[in-house]
C-alpha cells in the first residue's frame, strides 16, 4: 500500500486505506468508490491493495478460478471432480476500460457454434477474470450506464449471467469492486452511487513538507523500482498477514442487538433511502471489529462504518455534494446510548449508581441545545421563495441600468427560485450518440426495430429470425444432411435497436440589464436550474454561454459535470446592455468546435432571453442573422421567453421563428402545466364529440 505515495500527503487517504482493507477482509461490504481531484494517487492506492490480497487456490485449467475446496457447480468449465488438480496464484487485479463493450465485460458466445452444433462455446469476460480478485474501474462516472448496471448486479449477486437468444451461461463472479472518479467530470446517478458499499473523498495536501515527500518518493521509485519496493516489503507482508487473520476471525465477530439498534438509529436519523445503508454499515462495522482483532462490535466501529457507508447515500438533490455531519452523528449515537446503555457497564463505574450522583454526566440527561442541525454534508441548492404573478412595473430594470457603462460589473448574483420538473425537449430525427434519456437514437439497448449485417467486431445482439432467414436458402447447396443448421459468418444478422441518446444541451442565458429585476432573474435562474437538473437525469453534456454588457462569454465549456453548471449559474451577475447577436454567435462557435470533438452527440440549443437586443450596431438585424446561421447549421433550438409585465413586445417569438424552434414561457416549462393542458384539450375534445 505504501509503494509510491505517503498517505499523509493526501487528505482522506487514511480513510481510503481503511476502506480498501475492510473490503479485503470482507468483500461482502460491497466495494469502494473513491472521489477526488486529479493527481491524488487514487489509482496508485487501488493497485496497491491488489498486492496485499492473499494468494488464492484455483483448479488448474479452470478459466473461472474455481476454488478446489468448493467448486462452482454451474461452472461452464465444469463439473470439477474431487481429483481435479489445483494451483495457487496471486489474486488478480483486472481493470475495466471506460470504452469496453458489453461482451468484453460479461463474455461472449460463439454464435456460429451455438446455432450449428448446439453447444455453449463461451469466451469468458472481465467478470470471470476478476473472480476472487479485484475489479478496478477508473473514471467509473464515465462508464456507460448499461455496463455499470451489469457490473453492479454481478457485484451484488456474486454471479454473472449471460443471455443470448435463448442460450444461457452462468458463472461465479465475486470480487472486490473499486471505482475512482473525478467529480469535475460528472457524477454517478444516485441509484448507482448507492450500489457502492463505501465511499471516500481524497484531495491533495497543501502542506509543503508533505508534497516534497511525495515527489521524493516518486523519484526514488522511478530510479530503482525494485529497491523501493523492497523498502516497504516488510510492512506489506505484515498487512497481508493481518488481512488473513481478520478473515479467519470474521465469522466469530458478534454484532449484538445494541450495535444493530445504533446502526438503524443512525441510518434513520440521516433519512437515507432503502435498507442497503443499514446492511452495508453492519457489514463494515463487523469487518472493523475483525480488523482490530475483536469479536464484539463497538460504538466506535458503528461510527467509523457510518462515516464510510452513509455520505453518498444521503444526497437529497443531484447537485448536493456527498457528506455527513459528524456532530449530528455523534448526537444520535450519544443520545441513543443514554436510552439504550451498553450491555456491559464501564468497569470503573459504580455498580448501583442512581439518579442524582455527582459525576461528569450531571444526572445522565443529555443537554438540550435547541433543534438538531440539519446534517447537510454539502452546499444546498440556492433557494428563494418566488412570488406568483408578474413583478411590479417599478421592479423592471431598463437596458443599460448601470448608467450606460457596458463594462460595469453588474448587480450582485440573485439566488435561484425553487427548481421544478420540466417538460422534455428533444432533438428531431434519429441519432447515434451516447446512451441517454432524451432524443430517439440507434443504441445498443432498446426495442428491436430491424436487422442488419454486423459492422465488424464481435456480434453481440444476434437477430435470430433474420439470421435463420438468411441461412435457410443455402442449406441444400451447403450439403446439409443432419438436423443442425449450417450457418456461415455472412449469414449472421445483428439486431437494430432503438432507444434514447444523451445530447449536448447548450444554454445561452441573457444576463443583461433587462433581466436584472430581482424577482424576474430569480425566476429565470430557477428555470435554468430546473433544465440543468433535467439534463443531469437524461445523461446530457451541458455548456453555458452568457451575454451582457459589451459581449458574450463561455461561462462553462461543454462538460459532463452538471454540478459545475449549477455553480456557475448561482454566481451569475446581471446588468448592462443586451448583445443578443454576440451570444448567438458565441454559441455557434462552441457548437462548431464541439461537433469536431464529438460528432455523434447532437446539440440542443436553449436560449433563455426576453428577445431584446440593444448591444452593438444594428442589434436586432444582427441577432436575426445570427439566429438564421444557427438554423442553417441544422441545430435544434428552444427559446425560453422571459418577458414579463403588462406590455410585451413578443421579440422572443421572432427569435424563435428565426431559429426554427419552439418558444415557451417560464410557465410552459413546467411538466405539470403541460400535463394539465393536455387533459384540458382531451376533455374539450370529448365534450365536442359527445
């Protein structure tokens, strides 16, 4: 574990070390998710734990690493008899690349042999290679969702199931699952985040001496890796022996009723969803006791387990950072101890101490210091109550409210109103971008709509009927005489599936003086924040361009980190003129560059403005020409009309017509309003029909 970096140089590395060791002691804990900025030795620590895993005994020649003492009865290479030869090897460290295919992960069948010979010719995947070892996924937040689903299902069940057109293969797959990620590049879905047993946050130290030691050790390793490893060999051997001892002790550890009640009280107190948190915390507390060489779980074990198992399970909003309020945790545990004392009293306490004793407890009642803290571990979304109705006329800020100075810094940032569920906007046509939940696309998963010849590589989604139909006319010419169907490679057809893709949603936000009335800008920010949440849930990339004063700027380059977009929105100032044309031209340039980088991801432009244009020469004609340029590039767009007040110019509607996209008001964004409108139309049609 110490092969390269000193732990003290990375904030949170001791927690990471402990989390990895607990999983080595008890793989049932469910793995570790490591969150941290780039360059914090996340991958180094994970690779280090693989060297500490005890050697495993395997059946010689078994591709699925069956244990000789209890071989898997369903092993595709079995059945293994009692006289099968065995071998001992080091536990494997298997890395799952972000761009891996489903077949590479779970394995693939030889379709030709399955059809022609009726045999299950199976080529194992990474899940088989990682059995009884470590499966490491770097940048797990960038892994395709369907691969994450397969990965975590195998980790939870301890087995991998491969289904291909009626041919089924199952094999054991129990491994220590470790994922690392940089939150700046996007988050995991909360439901997938919950499937990791423990989570740890790491960050680089800001202490000079500690950073110097990191560099010194790295240079020493580069100069002579063998000598450097020998320096830490004794410590690694001691850790390996301690893991073996803790594994042997684990079945004898007693998780008493008192400890279970504490675990349940903590999970209930932090309002985590479901029961997985309770189970993982109990397993981690048991592993902690075994690691310490004890057979009883203590309150300290419960506390440490909760700090590792709960932070990522209590996010109430997609933009909340994982975290846990330690003061609230101590308050729950201390208050619980007063109501439910430990079964064994303190050895130096009075045996029959009654109420009124003069001691440090002061009568045994916990202090009442007012309401409990809310326990939020990360920054809450900015919220401000939004008044219904239009703002008063005097609240409307004219263009150039800063006295005509286009370079004025603008008004202070206004907090966003409460977010809401928005209607879904899509890109027309059929794309082939990354899997998501927004627009129609040809994807690896979805409903089957047809068949085609394989495009190359391994065939994963066989269209059986189309394959048989292609092979059937040639059976006589191929000399078929038996019951088997003679199938050749050029007969194979793969299924064409239609699902949904994620898009690049580029927000162009008007931050000029015409938007500066506080209630109005609060509503606009609430709407954009709601659209950001929708983009998060639909697996989109997002970007943000803002325009005010003398020009436009890219507030957020296209990224998978929707949290970064929410942070930029929160700090967005307002004021100055309205250079609408500059904002649209900047958006065109961003989309042009992004199309070169990621041509398969289709863009959706969301322009949030009242349609006024006051910046530059001929502002309105220039804005119209910029909109027509975007429309001519085939970019799908939506205009969110923010105009308010009794007098409306309808300029956003003209902008929408130039862009060739729909125009919606802030109220139209709400999904519940759209549903109510649909119900009203249907009821009206029913009455007319009657």
